[in-house]
């Protein structure tokens, strides 16, 4: 047990004396996860609301597919994205394998179904007459949708929190697609795995604590916004 306490002690030292390598890992982790979350929001919110409000053939099947992909294993996403990004793959011409762009693509695929599914459920919880009434009063479809979003903004923020949380701590997909290359694609999760495998438990603990603190700060900010109306 002593090595655990020693690890935490050295971890705190490393946190308060961050070197350039750890700072770069933190920067890349935040960049990849935040860009991926932003893209997932841009795709998931409109897609979820359209599916919730429109009536079309195979709608129930589409909803079932979205609900299924909400629990899609990250390693499966990493495998499929890697296959597509290989030099001989359909997207090999992009040259995104073992790059931050490829990691962002994998994380977007992970987070989008979660945000889409939660948005869909939230929109469906609103009285359908509200949307039709707003349209009848002269608003266009996007204006009506914004009014619906205002009614469920707390649920939408919860969807965003869930989407971000699903990727900031994800390791399988980003390691498979990014390759965990030092100075290029190494993020907090993959660096933690690497240091643990090398027996550098103090560094691994430090990286784990930093990951927890970053995740807490981002989620705390979103939660404060979400719960502001109850203060």
C-alpha cells in the first residue's frame, strides 16, 4: 500500500509542477474532446429534433437504431474508423489515421448517438401541440424548434454533459485511431494507460487526477448553467 501513497504524493508534485509534455497532453485532450463534442452537438440536436417531430416510414426502426448506437462500444468505433482510414480504406485519401483529426472523428461517432437519442427523447416529452401552435402563429420551422428547445433546455444540457462525458474519459477508440504517438496524438487517457503499463504509477496517478479535475470543471460549469434557474 505504501507505493500507492507515494504515488499520490509524487502525483501532486507533478500536478503543481506541470512540465511541457504534460501540458501538451492536457491541451490535446481538451482540444479533441471539445471539438468532437461541438460537432456532435451540431449534428445531434437538429437530427434528434427532426426525428422526434417528423413522421416518416421506418421511423421506429431509426429510433431503435439510434438507441442501440448510444451504447456502441468505443473499441468497435475505433476498429471501424481505423479500417476506413487505412491507406487502402474508403477514407484513406484523407490521411487522418494516427492524427488528431482521426481521433476527433472517432469521438464524434461515439458522442453523436448519445446527444441525438437524448435530444429525441426530450423533444418527444414536449406537448406536440406546442410546435404546431407556434407554426400556426406564423413562425417558420426553425423558429418553432428554438421555442421547443427553450422548453427543454435543461434536458438538452444534460444531453451535452452526457456526450462530453462519454468521450473525455474514452481510451479504446482514440488509442486505436490515434496510435498514442508522443507529441502528436497522446491524450490523458492513453498516456495513463501507457505509464501504468510501464510501471510509472506516480505519473499515471497524476494524469488520472488531472483527467478527473478537467472533467469535473467542464461538467461543473455545464451543471451550474443547467441548475441556474433553481437558485
